[in-house]
C-alpha cells in the first residue's frame, strides 16, 4: 500500500468515497444540483476533477494497492479569519458544519477520510490521517481539525486514538438517508512543529 497525491483520473473514486465520509450528504446535495439526466455521483466526480475548491483532487491523497484506490483523504488549510457571512446562503443541512469550521480558523482541516468496505480494518484510514497531518505540519499549521457525527463510533474511536479531542458541537439537521441523529462534533489536535 502506498499513499500518493490523487490524480484527476481518481475523480470517480473520490466522489464515491467522499459520499461515504459525508454520511450520504454529498450525494443528497449533488442530486439537487445535477442537470436533468445527470447522476448525483457523476456531478460529484465532475466536482472532484476541478482544479480549485476544497473538494478537488488537488487536496486529496489516496492509498493505492497495485494501482487500485483503497481509500482517500481530503485536507486543506481553513481560511483565517474564517468569515461565515450569511448562513442562509448555505443549504440548511450544511449550516452546522460551516459554524463548526469557523471555530478552527487557519487549521489543517481534514474534510473527509474514507476507505472502500473491502479495505477496512487494514490501517488505511490511519495511514491517510498520519500523512495528511504531516502535510499540514509542513504547511505551517499548528492545529488539525475535523468534523464527525457523534454517532459514528468507529471514526470517533480512530480520531481519539490519534489524539483528537472534542471542542464544539452543533445539532445535525437530518436529511434523506441521514444515518445519524445527534450532533456534529468538531475535533482538533495540536500538530507538532
């Protein structure tokens, strides 16, 4: 297994995996934005292939085994200051996430990490997290941040093992297919210089 920078050609994998990481929210939002006849995941792949924006292959690392993508992570520096603006400009289900992101300005934000089901339990997510944290440290960030559903016990367990701590929460606004109720949790970790 090797961790490497994602390629534009990984866009289909990135869209599929970010939907897993986002608890189905990405596919729900893409379905609202897709052109008639365009599938939600096809729109997600189109977005992943962009050169700019947080959800871009340029911000993604993938774990490969013999050329096959096993998992991915998307991480980048949040703006500082983080200007929220009018929350009503965002879809309602995203508003709690925006509020939490704004509490960690300038941090190295782990936007999404996910592995294909067949690759789970092999340490892929841990490897991706460690590599992303190192990228953040090298980029001069002293803090890493992420947001996770309070009900996602396996992800929270991994993050706690890696030294992340809960710092803030906002209620989840449920959407069709939402697997968890409860809260979104902002977790942070100091990155060593």
